[in-house]
C-alpha cells in the first residue's frame, strides 16, 4: 500500500514541474537514484523543487545537499524555526507550493502554525523582500543599459 501511495505522489509531484523534463524515478540511475531515495526518506515524498534539477545530476546533488543541510540537519536552530523562515521567504517569493509545504510542516511541528516564531518570520520576510527589490533594481539597470 505504501509503495502505491509513493508512486502516485511521485507522479503528481513531478507533474507540477514546467520548463524542464525531470528524470522519472523509474528511469533514474546512479546519483539521481541516490538523491531521490534520500529525498523520499527525509521528506516523505519526491519534492518538485529538488526533482527539477535531475537532468543535471551534479546540480541535483548540490541542491539537495544545501536544502537538506539547512532544513533537516540538526544544529543551533530547530526545524520549526527553519520552516518558519521557509514559509516567510516562500510567501515573499509568491510560491504557492513552497508556502503550502513549509506552513504545513511548521504546523505539524508546532501545532500552532508557528506563532512563537513571529519575530523570525518578520525578519525573514524583510530579508526576502529586500533581496527581491535589489534584484529588480539590477534587472532594471541592465534593461536601461541595453545590449552592449
């Protein structure tokens, strides 16, 4: 039964990816298989933001390493605080999928929706907004400069 659910979850999660063609789990080999297995073990599903890197196995492994180490690896900050930051940044990035995943995980960890992390989410949202404004300003400057 679990493998049936996992197969359905894989198909629906990969269907959300546009603009690149991810490696299907049944066609995965080598490094892609290893990363897919780790993602499913640690997240419970093959997350589209990870799988979309699968056509470039080295990039896939690097993106998984960065995501895993920042969200799952234990350290100074607990997982709930990390999910609160992820939720705030995802809201600022207007990514509905990421908002849903991070906020659901946060609620599952805290049962409160992360209310105790309000200061942290305010900070994270401010950082994300400042970054977006900076990138927008740089892109506008590039547009004004025209083709070299």
